[in-house]
């Protein structure tokens, strides 16, 4: 079952002091925070019994793989249940939540989470430069560096990171994939007039990183990397639970950074890391307005899920056929950083 699955909402419990005909603009954290938190606790058990199957095609084996991300039940509640959506708007997407949690993940106290995280998500630590016991915090582990041999760099244009890819020969095709929510268009996503005009009819890659994925990202091709343009916003999750319901809201509103990469033979590319719930920071580690090699580190995300979007100038690049075909079937494709994705 792919990402286009529709699900029937469970009937929400009585909202108590929060009226069912409320308007969000009149619904403040100060008078309803406790009610929302209590509702989240009451409803959490409802979504556990009806998990959403998140399946993708592992590119290396060609087999279908089921993904059960950390916090699956909570994400299902927040994005698929009426009361959960209320909690999301009032509390979860607020920046202070991610900021507070980010500080904890930078502390030594967070180290106790590392062994179970590695075990539960079956993370291959033989790829890591550091080993358990050498990290200074959970975040230090989370955006760990890998040994160069762990991610060989392929030919042509390569994936900027580990994750699950959706590919579209034209960005407008995303509207036929995500069946709910408002129509997705480039202007509100990019927000920079010259770039909007330049990338009309662009090819589009969406790389979704789950919490168990390697969270550093790299340049997909060699060229001149310009200074990033920052676009502020809240921090919705980029889990399939969020994307199926509110693709446009997630991508148009989430904070993101835009970096244009100018190449000699593949046209220009717009590379955009997108923040997500519990990812308090997007850290760019390259120097702006400089030449970069294919596979060179571009930046990293702190704890949580996150996404990288790439736009290719129309007619300059051909995205690999298997990625387009899997997306047309409603399926993501699992890839590793350095794998060829286009030419």
C-alpha cells in the first residue's frame, strides 16, 4: 500500500471546554493547552490499533519494504484525527517545541537514548566514523559522519542523501500523487520571483529522510553553489501521515533553505532542505558562492525527520526511469546517498 491511501477518521471524543465550533484564531495556548494535552493522551490509544502501512521499494533489491517510523501512532493521531489536528495547530508545530527538544538532544543526558535507538532501528554502526561511547549527545550521534567507503559516489547526478525518493518529470505532477489538500504550486514554495520563473516546468525530486536515516546531505553534482536563501516557517512533520493529508501546507509553510547550484553541463539546480517537527535547525556546512564537488557535504539536520527537494531546469536533466515509474505507481523508492538518480 503506497502513500495515496485514504483513511476513515475515528470519531473524536467530546472536546469538553474546547467547543467543536471554535475558530483557531480564538483558541489560545493559555486557556486550552491542558485540554489539548489531555485529549492527546485520551486519543493516543485509538490510533495505535489502526496504523498506516508505509511501504516503499528498496532500489537495491527491488523488493517491497514496510517502514514503521518512530512515533508512528502519534503522527497518525496528529495528522489523521480531527482532535489530533487541533493539537497540531495549537502546540506541536510551534517552534518552541522543537527548540526545547533540540536543546535536550544536545545535552549529555540524551546519550542514554542512543543504544536503544540503534538497536530498535537496526542502524549499522560499522558505517559510522564514531562508535557508541564516543558521542557527546544524541544529536552528535544523529548527524554522525559516515566513513567515505560507506557511500561511494556514482556517475552522473546522485542522491544528496539517504531516504525515500519521489520523482516527477514536472513539478505540477505532484498534485496527481498527493490526493488531498490544496493544489501545490511553485511560487509560494520558492517565494523568490527570479527563481520561480526559472524553474517553471522543472523536474522535481523529493527525498524524505526518516529518523533512522543518515542525516547529512551532499551536493548531487559539481558546480558553483550560491549563498543559501532562508525561508522561515513552522515545523510540520514530513512523515507520509502529514504529506498525504496536507502536502501543500507542509512544503509551503515549513522552514527551508534554497541553494542554487550552477553546473557546466546539467543546467542549474535548486536544492532545498526542508525542516520538520523536532528538527530545530538546518545547518549548512559549505561556503556560499564557492565551487563544490559532487558528493561534497552540504549540511545536516538535527534530530527528527526531514526532506530535501531538488528542482532541475526543464529539459536539462533526465530523471532515472525506475524512480519515475515507481512514483507513478504511488510508491517511494529507497536510495542511499551517492546513488545515481538522473543524467
